[in-house]
């Protein structure tokens, strides 16, 4: 009986350490879970993606793609993506967007269409320490560039947990994609653009990394530069 209880406690602890990002933050308010965010394959298990070559690295919604509604915002608005707990593990955050050809509902987001609009990186001190400002946050908020063209977009949240990233495939990707309709947009050209899968090989120094020993002297954020418009 004691061993069974221990196993159950271990499973519960592991589940508590994982998380999903089911809600957007619109007008300062957290929306209903999975209302404007596509239901991810891990909505019940909270298990991360570890294979950067899998189609799950895009929106993690291969089981039920396109099940969310679309919320209207303005270019220049501040929006956000909220977790169902906190960003528990040490790691970094990237937020990408991709403009749909027409309606975003049911659009896969395939091809080299993703550009980065926000990131939270690590802070290093020449090998003395490394800290992760995203760790412990309930979610992230960021401004939509004012030059962002009018249209419908996927907004892809990517929290990369690095606590066991010292071997290939050890980094854990916690991913979700929200759906937004941007009005009053600008005439910018977002970029550089990348594809998912394809943006990462898994061997990037910011993905394949031992954050514990020796303490990294520097950290290189994976992915392209942030487009600010």
C-alpha cells in the first residue's frame, strides 16, 4: 500500500510540475480556457513536446486542430497568454505569430510563415550564475507591433524548459496557439520568418544545454530576432 501511495504521489508531483497555456489575456482580462486557444494534445496530461521535428512543435493541436474561436484586437494592443498554473521550470519564452491567408480557423500554420514578436531570455553573469526571469510567471503579456498588418493570425506561445536539457531531446517545449483577428493594422513586413517544424534542429546552444554545471557563461536565445515593426 505504501509503495502504491508513493507512486501516486510521484505521478501527482510530476503532473503539477507541468503546465499548459489555455487562455489569452485580452483587455487585461484572462479569457476562458480553450476559448480562443486551440485545444492542445496535452490538455489533460500536460506532457511537453520534446521532438523538434514533430508537427506537434507547431501548435501541439494535431488531435483536434482549429477548435478555438477568434478574438478581435487592434494592432498596437497589449495581449497575453496565460498558463493554468505558472511557468514552473527554469527556461525561456518565445512568442511567434503567423498570418493566415484568410480565416485562421482550421489553418495549419504550415510553411515559413512564423515570425517572433516577443521573448524572455536567460540572464547570465560570466559563469557565476544563470537565472530565468520567465520562471514562476503565470503567463506573459506583450505589445502587438503597430505596424502589424490587418488580418487573422495564430499566436504561438513557446516556453522551453531547460532543467534536463543537457542531452538531445531533453528540452521540454510547452506550446499553444491562440487565434486573433487584428484590425487597424499597419503596413509592416514581419520577419524573418521560419517554419515549424524546421526552425530548430535541437542542437542549438540555447536548446541543448546544461544549465547546472558548468554554469553557462552566456546564453543564446533560439530562433530568429524579434520583429518589433
